[in-house]
C-alpha cells in the first residue's frame, strides 16, 4: 500500500461564487409570490370562514356582508391583513435571495411596484384610505423581509 490510510482525503472545498445579480427575476418572482400567494390564501380563508358562519346559522346575505365589508377591525379583516403582510414579508426575502442582492435596492423596486399596484386597487374601491394604509404596511413588510434576508446573507458570509 502506497497511501497512508490515516491522511485526510484531498478534495476541492472552494465555495462557488454567488454569480451575477438577477434583479429582474428576483423582483418578478417576489411580486408574483406576494400577489398570487395572498389571493390564494385569502380565498381559502374566505371559504373556511364562510363554512364556519354558515354552520352558525347566518344567512347568505349576512355572510356576504361580512366578507365584503372593508372593516379591518373584524376577525376576518385582521386575519386576512396578517396573511397578506406575511406574504409581503416573505416576498421581500425572496426578492433578495433570488436576485442575489447585497443592498435593499431591489427590494425598493419591489416596494415601488407594490405601491403602484396598491394605488390601482385603492382607487377602485370605496375606502381609499384603508387601501392606502394597507399598501404602506405592505411596503414596510417587504422592506423588513428584505432587511432580514440581507442580515442572514451577511451572517453566512
């Protein structure tokens, strides 16, 4: 035997480079995740809440009135708002990770797109102030998620 069995194996342990940034992919995927994820999750919550309300004996018109109200202080409003903000938070993280961002610049672009979309929705509803407030909260959640993703990247480096 020519090799010593007690020597450690020789392997290439270099970590590959992160690669070039992908800002467009990161922003688009994050926005789609936020929008589609929120719509699907709120739809599922609405179905479950409708079944619960129907089992309690509420009529169809009462259930419709509850689901279509823009009252954020109701249980339904609080739950759907928190779910939407959760998706916005994770979309900020997705934006940074997929785009390989080193700063918040790509998250600012995503937040800007959220503002534009939020304004379009706000001016098509009856309660503009509530929608503008939700848009501002969404922007904050996106930037908070992106900031946490950046801290994880810095801590891992």
